């Protein structure tokens, strides 16, 4: 981690804020909610959504500029940053933990190659960069309870290797070239707008879909597997707030621990049962995702984020369940009727 003193030489944060915003991997779970939030804050025309996938007519990203961009192709990144006068980048494009474990070579190319290309473009065009790290950046030798901001990071998954390397590369670009890089170590994210992209924490989203539709869920993690989670509105707010902070406040760049709750599948099932009393859960453990989950922290210490830039989650387990069941229920009902 680098100290705040190193940031004074970072490219002018206020100047970058006057230019437009780029989101890569914009059609994924996070991008589907980040893009509309950024457009509501800064104006639809100022936020350019990009992804390797084709834009569907019902996507939230249709409400403003959209470009097809593969982050492993540097010229495509140069072109979009130059053409749209980009000053701030949310670089979301990546493969998640379970997919990355299945395709480690592709994960390295996309997660690391893509980030390197993005940082190079950011260096040349003086852009600020948000990098989403993860609880996956920790490993079996990390203290698993109240995992500190600065601690052992020896992950045993390709996803984790790319997240630690990504944190280091972002710090390097900040120190060596003055690129204004910032990041969060996000926990598993729960949301209703878009499906999760193939991670170990996906159970915490699937469980709501199955509970609302069938009153039953078969979980791929063991009942007592404890992991950090966060409801998407808190995660989106954290990303937007972090990028708005004046650099001297930041004692860490890549990346701040943030969390909202530390829960197990059986605790989540019990919270859902308060609203859907007939809901039942059983377990068929997937050994690959179980091993990944057991290598990650059980709970993060996010006191640095709280102290440095006032981070505080607004949704605990019960508040998240109430909102998720409400909003997802309405969505599924609307889909059935159309
Ligand atoms: P996601 O899988 O839902 O979305 C990723 C998007 O990246 C997809 O739309 C995909 O099409 C796109 N993509 C893949 N390869 C690409 C390429 N070569 N060029 C451009 N786009 C490409 O993932 P997400 O959940 O939205 O996560 C976004 C970021 O946040 C990732 O870096 C992920 O590691 C990180 N993160 C997510 C979570 C979570 O729980 N969702 C938690 C911690 C960190
Ligand atoms: N939710 C992500 C995953 O499970 C953690 O970064 O891959």
C-alpha cells in the first residue's frame, strides 16, 4: 500500500472530473446498475458504456452512448477514450472467480491484460481509474476473521492472483506515472437488476430468484460457509463516493476493504424465511466453489475506509432481504406478464 503523500503528484483529479466517464464491462452485474447511477448523477451523454457483448434493446445501457469494446485490444480502448474525451474510467471488465478457475489462461489475458491496457491508456490520456478488487485477493494464509486492510495476500485462485496483481499494478501506475488509481476490495454483491457473472458468491443472488419462484433452493456452498456480502446500492455508492474524494484523504489506493455483512447460507435462508415462511433450502456442495470460499476471509475489517472517506453501508441483512424480495418479486411478476 502506498501512503497519501505519494498522491500529491497524481494527475489533476479536478481536471479529470470535467471530462467524460467510461465504464468497461458495463453489461455485467455491477455495470447494469453503475451506468444508470452515473448517468443520473453526471448526465446520460457524459457516461459511455462499453462491453464485449452486444447491447440488447432492454438493457439499461441503451439510455446513453454505448460502444463495443474488447479490453484486450488496446487500440479499441485508445479510440473510445480519445473520441469521447474520457477523464474517468470504471474498469469492470473481468472474469469472476468460478469462471476464472475454469479458464485460467483466458482470465489472465482479460483480467490482467485488460487492466494493463486500460492503465496505459489512462497514463497517456491522464484519466483517473477505478479498479474493483475483491475478497478474492486474499488467500488461505490470510487472517480469516476481521481481515485487516494490510495483511498477507497469497490467493490460491487465478481470480485472486489477478486481483492482487491488479492492486499492485494500479499502485505502480500511481507511484511511477501519477495515474489517479483507486480501488475497493468488494465482497459478494447481491442485486436484482442483472444476473451474477459466475462467481463463488452467486448463491446469494440465486437464492432470492429460487425462493420467490419455487420456495426452494439447492445451495452449492455448505450451510455454514461465512463470507462478506453487500447489497448493490451500497456498492455503487461506495464506487461513486470513492472517485469523488479529494486525493489527500486517501491513505490507500488499491484497494480499500469494504463490507456490509458477514453471513452464511443458512443465515441468509433464515432471513428470507421471515418474509417467505414456506421457503426451504438444501445443499449440494460444489467442491471447486467450496474450496474457493474457504480460502477467502469470513469477515473484513473496513475501518480504514470508514476513517479515510466516511464509508458506511446502509443495508444490513434484513434491510437487504426486504428490498430484494420487493424489487425482484415485482420484476419477475412483470416478466411473467409481458
Ligand atoms: P460480470 O461478470 O457480471 O460482468 C463483467 C463484464 O465484463 C461482462 O458483461 C462481460 O461481457 C465483460 N467482459 C468480459 N470480457 C471482456 C473483454 N475482454 N472486454 C470487455 N468486456 C469484457 O462481473 P461483475 O459482477 O459486474 O464484476 C465487475 C468487476 O467487479 C469485476 O472486476 C469483478 O471481479 C469485480 N467484483 C465483482 C464482485 C461481485 O460480487 N459481482 C465482487 C468483487 C469484485
Ligand atoms: N463475487 C465475486 C466472486 O465470487 C468475488 O469477487 O467471484
